[in-house]
C-alpha cells in the first residue's frame, strides 16, 4: 500500500521558494485499485504524482513522508518496484515493437534472468496488451504508413512499464491524445493489471463517463489542495452536501472538475468555491477514513518491523552488467544508423558525388611540375575540409535530439551516462570509417595522386583520423550547448581560426606569437601537413618548364614553403589521436553534468 502524509511540493528558483505546488496533503492508494488524480490545469496533478513516485524534477523540493507498506520509500525501491508511464511517448522510431521491448527488458530486468524466460515474458506481455500481431512493425517514422497508431504506442509504453511487474504503477495522462476506443482499451488493461493486487495511480484530464466509472477511487485537486479523496459515488454525495449537485445525464467527472476550476485571479469567485470545498473535506467522513487507515498502517509497521525486513531482504535484484547494457545500447545505435537514411545512406551518396565531381576536375592536373604542386595542394585541401566541416556540423544535432530520451532513461536507472556515450560513439564508427575511405579512394584515383599503395593507405589513415576528430569536436559542442543554432554560433569562429592556421593560407613561421599556439591544437594543420608529407616525401626533379622562377625542384622545398617537416608525420597522427580523446572526454563530462543537473 502506498501512503503519504504532510506532503508539500515547492518550486524553487535559486534556493528561494517561488511557488507552492502541493499544500500539505495526505492519502492512501491500496493494492487492487485504480486511483485517478483529477483537477483542472495547474491543480497540481502531475506535481503530486511525481512526488509520490520520487521522480521530482530539479528545481522541485518535496517535504513530507511517502511510505510503501508502512516503510519510508526510497528512490532505489521506487526504481526497482514501480513503473512510471510518461504523458509524452518517446521511442526510437526506427525500431520495431519487439526490438524495443527486448531492449527495455535487457535494461530493466534482473541480470540473472534467462533469455528463454525473457522471451516468454515478452510474448505474454505483448499478447496481453494486444500487440502480438504488431511485433515486427516499426514504431514510427516510416513513409509507407506501416507504423504504430497513437493508441498502439500508448499500449507499447504501458507494456514497457509492466516488464518489471511493478508493485506500483504511475501513469501520467495515459489517455491524452487517444480516441474513445483506444482510451477504453488502455483503461481495461490498467484494470486487469490492478486486479493482480497491484496499485495503479494515474492523472487524467476530462475522462469519459465510462472511464470515470472504471476508477475505484479518485483524488480531486484544486490549487494544490485535496478537495476530495474516495470513491466517485462518495465524491458526488459530498459535493451535493456542499450545495453542488451533479445534474442528471451529465458526466460526473466534468462536473466535479468544473466546480473546482479556479479562474485567473479568482475573478468569478471560483477560487472561493474551491477553497470552501477543500476546507470542508478536512472535516469530512472520507478524510477521517484516510486518517484511520494511515494510523493503522503506522501501528502495523511498528509491530511487524522484523518481518518486513526479512521480506525486503528476500527480494534482491541484480542489475544487468555494464557489458550487457553496453552491448544492447550499441545494438540500438546500429539500428538507428542502418535504418535512418538521413544518418548514413544519404551521407555516403553525398561523399561519392562530391568525390567524383571534384576528382574529375583534377584529372590530368596532378604532375611533377609547378602547376602540379598547386593541383596537389587543392586536392589535399578538399580531402581535409570535406572530411572536417560537414561531419562536424552534422554531429551538432546528435545530443540535442537524443537528450530527452537519454534523460528519461538515465533517471529511470537504466544505464549511466558513460555507457550511453561510449555506445553511441561506437555505433557511429562504421560510418566514420566507410565514408572517408570511399571519398579518399575516389578522389585519390581520379586526381592521380602519388601512384603507390603505401601512399594511398597512409592517405586513407590520415583522412579517417581527420573525420573522427572533427566528429569528436562536433560531439563536444553538441554536448555543451542546448541547441544547434547556439552551438553553431560558437563553432563557426572556432573553425575559422583552425582553417586559417592549417598551412596553405599563411606560413606557420610567420604567425603572430599570440596565435602560434593554436597550431598545436589544430587537427586541420596536422592533417594537411601529414597529407603533404605523403605526396612530396622523397620526390626529386620537379619540372620548372611551365613557370617562371623561383622554382621548387624537390619535395622538401614544397614542404619548406609551409614550414612542414618530414619528421612530423607520426607526431601529427599522435596529436590527432590526443585531440580526439580530449574532445570526447570533454563532451562526456559536459553531458554528464547536464544529466545530473536535470
């Protein structure tokens, strides 16, 4: 049994209470019952339920006792023994129903549970909520219409919370956005679950009369206070005793909520009506009944303390291992990449198109003469910039897009931030290898760069490092800033500094002292230098026939023109690897702070 007493909820701004959301309420929710929290907008429905579920948002302070079977509830207990269905559905839309439910099972269920038992549990659960025939259907996002409807998504979210067979189930506006039939189907599933001696507590807005009759008990809120708690029949009788009688053939839920609705500033006197009803409830028989139950529960708890401790100790839960969670997060990440054409296929086609178009422009231009030097510089510039700026900016939306789902799953205790970040980066690796390889091979062969396999292989290696470091930089800015436009506003000036100091635009030795240090952090410089070394190392007898003096006759002279050094090839690779690690480390730290702060 869930009970609460002297419960108040406050909104806090900079450690100063700005508003009281819930005002000193008490109540009980017994097993086998569906308890509905009703009230107008701003009555405090969601605030009360999140406080009872111990899932209050940052900036919200909760005072008072929340108990389960007489014992003070803890966040750990609620995480393992309760379910919370949010009002807004959040799914990876490219996953199927079965893939989603399997992922959630691996994240939530006991780590010792055998795969065959999980399969049986999932099949039974999908059959119970009417989704067994839709198990291989994608959740959403498809263009062919073969996706789940809004009602089916609600049932999938409901099934997800039933995976752990919770003792208490919280549902925030479960029927919002559904038609009458879909809402009725979901409420019937809620009733069936409650009949298994489970406690179901939900907030609901304007239920139909049929759904209203399905609730065993209701809690009416007005201005953060309890206006009534008991059965719907008792509520109608109580309101009639206060002079507010529900008309015949009228939805009782609409009547009760409308009676308590508080107009802005109480202009029509409704604020006084709600205040009067809340005051009257405190001396009502229904309120006295709650007080008796609370006292009985407290007395029972004191007399059976040792027994409760033994029961609680017997219900041990083994968290899934970090490796198992990492595996399933990587698996989900791969599905996102493979099934979302905007993530991989379009990017790959874009690389092929750009590489082919640019490569054709350099056909026959690369040669061991002075014009060839300029052509090689152009090819290297394209190799570096095309694998720097596009992947960097494409990654800026990664964290902002996935942060809401990450926060929800992180707060539910499904995985720590470092496992999520590692898995998400690993899922991007195939694209970060294939894209630069395809682009480099096409560009290299069409442009006719140095005809040696070792030169081609090293060029591919450098370009792969370039794209991966650029993606890491994009992840960093994505994790630091809350929106893509804001991240881009800071990233663009940063990119200009890197580009100017990459070599071709200004000789490195002539850089001012206050800018010269940037060269050590510019992977564009390291990439350009490494690629230039590959093309001109050991080259002799460059022709001077097509240009006037001065003439560069050896590869070392070409390198000296930019202050490049043949000995810097592997140091450039190492520095790029270090920059890659630093960007990802900083991105993780900022992402972890954002999750903890919320």
